[in-house]
């Protein structure tokens, strides 16, 4: 009976969402503002549970995107109000990887964060720069 209980707890720890084990240092930033993402994901079954990405802005200086799962060839773009690309990255992202963009030199205004993948994910979020 004892080996079954140990096996159960080992399996339970293996299947718990990995975000539960992330260092919470990134969440302790004082002026962190979540960027609400909306759009479509490649797996509609997961959409109601959690989006595959999270995004936030820190101190009008950085925009960070966190991947909650492995993602092949994700493209992350920041567009200004006229639709001009301010910055972008295309990369495969590992689970719990954080990508950050330096926005300190951006002029004041409204910007759109766009996250897309070849698998069909297309998410957008709006944030403000006000120095």
C-alpha cells in the first residue's frame, strides 16, 4: 500500500501545472500591469481554462510575454496606433519562458501587442505608454 501512495504523490506532482512552481519574483514587481489578451487559440478546449500566453507591462519600460506551454514559431509584435511595427520577435518558446521588450523610448500613446502562431493562435492586447 505504501508504494502506491508514494507513486500517487509523485504522479500528482508531475501533472500539476508547472506555473505553480515558477519563482514568483516576476510577480512581485510593484508597477506591473497585466495586459488583457483576447482572441483565438489553436486549441479551443484549453481556451476556457487558460490562454497559452500571459502579458504584462512594467513601469512604462518593458512589455513581457510569458508562454505557459511550449510553442513553436510564435511571433510577438508591438504595433503603434497607426499599425506600424515597433518591435517583433519570432521564436520557439519553452514552457514558462518570458520574453521582454524594452519600450522605454516609445512615444506616449496606445500600442497593440499581437501574439500569433502557425498553429492558429492569434491574441491581441492593448497597453499605454505615458511617461
